[in-house]
C-alpha cells in the first residue's frame, strides 16, 4: 500500500509537479501563457512537466504546441480528436500526468500562476488538495454573478456540496489523482465536485480572477447549462425526491378540493368553478411534465453510463518520450 502522506515520501526533496492545461482555440495566447507558467515553475524547487490538452481546437493551437515541444523539454501536448469539453480534456491530462502532484490551470492566465509556489508549499506541508478559490470579481457583470450564485446555491441546497467561488485551478496529490482516474468510473465527470467528494486533507487559497489574456471565453450559455445539469444530476438525487414531495402536496390539495366540493354539494351551493378547473389542470400538467423532465435527466445519465463510451479520443501527441514531432 503506497504511503498516503507526501511528507513521508522520498520524492519530497525532488518532487515532480505536472501542470495540466486544457486548451480550446487558445492560439493567440497559449505561447505567452506557457512562458509565464514556465517562469513561475522555474522559481520553485521542483522538477516539472507541462501537459497541454488541445481540446479539438480549430485554430493553430496544436501547431504552436508541437513547435514549442521541439525545444522545450518539459512540455507535452495531446490533441483530442474533437472538442470533448473541458472536463474530458482535464481527465486526459490527469491520465497522462506522471508527477507527484498535479496542478490544473486554465490556458488564458485567468488563474494567476503566481499562486503555484504557495500551492506547492501547502502540499509539502501535507495538504492533499489545494483549491484556488475565486474572490468575487468586480469585473463580472451582475448577470454573471447572479447566474453563478443561483447555480452554486442550488447545488449546495440540493446536494450539500459547496462550490461557491470554486474554480478548476487546483493542486492535487498523486494519491487523489489516482483515486480520480482509477477509482471513479463515471462518464462525464464533474471535476470540481469530485475533487471535493474524494475527501482527504483539503485546503483553500484565494485569488482574484484576472481578465482573459487573449481570445474569448469558450463557454456558451448552453454549455454552462449543460455543466450545471451534469453537476446537479451526478451529485444528488434530491430533485427526484422533490418530485415525490410535489406529488404528495398535490394529492393533499386534491383531497382538500374534494372535501370542499362535497361540502358545497351537501349544503346546496352551486359549483361553478370552470376557471378553477382549468387552472388546476394546467398546474397538475406542469407538475407532471417537470417531474418527467427531471426523471429524464437521470435516465439520460444512466444511459450515458451504461453505454460506457470513452470520455475522449486522442488524435496525436507531442513531447512524450520517443514521440515524433509531425
Ligand atoms: N476549454 C476547453 N474545452 C472547452 C472549453 C474550454 O479545454 O470546450 C478550456 C479553455 O481553453 C481554457 C479553460 O478551459 O483554458 C477555461 O475556459 P474559458 O477561459 O473559456 O472559461 P472561463 O474562464 O470563461 O470560465
Ligand atoms: Mg477563462
């Protein structure tokens, strides 16, 4: 059984840190970002490797990476066969990483690399996961803040996991990486949630989100809604329970209406509740449809799981041993 504490490891004096960077159409800024990250890593007393996962970019991201790989010994690049999404790209990076600890960071310098030395210090002091947590950024539009806050509070309420201001910028010990890669078999992993879910000693560092350095954000509202649903559905079955509770409440309501109607009939008042009936019908109809929708989400998730498809496919790679640079 491997030793669980990094402090007791021989590697502690010369640890290897793997930095994994998902990149989708980051051609304009990737070289500069790698320069900054390299500079920071050079100032830390660690060996390092940097793995960039090109998540199906349609611009020249991979060409840039392939070129850089030729003279940068610590750099590796993996090109996925198409855009599989950031979660899958990060999984590909976690699988390829060989370090004693892995740092996941965005390609656009919105996650300040200056935090890396402090993360490594915390890790050397025994933290198994170091989360970089966003301080509220003033530059965010009110709409974005409201959106993030609704989502995070909903997830906390439904699933009991607190992701407020969390980001994908983290340091993860080898033990936890192995757990994420080998022990968890779910498709469409929700990285932020799972890293918290595994447990072990977790610490937080705070940072201010910088402006994106180049290119534009890769998230559409649609992909964000997708991520939100995956997050909720893979972490909690509370929505299904809410459906049941709604059902019971509706039953009670119906019972009340029945008693009232019987009573009116008994005392002889005419029942002229046409509009009420339509209202109740619509209400019940919408409850039923929402309930079916919620169940559908879970069934879709089960379907994805049983198909047991790979999370991503690799097209080509560069910078790994005996790897030619095409
Ligand atoms: N990204 C990716 N695949 C995607 C979308 C994004 O690999 O399908 C990468 C992107 O290149 C960046 C990181 O994920 O390195 C965060 O994306 P972005 O900066 O667009 O998101 P935001 O900072 O707006 O949350
Ligand atoms: Mg960004």
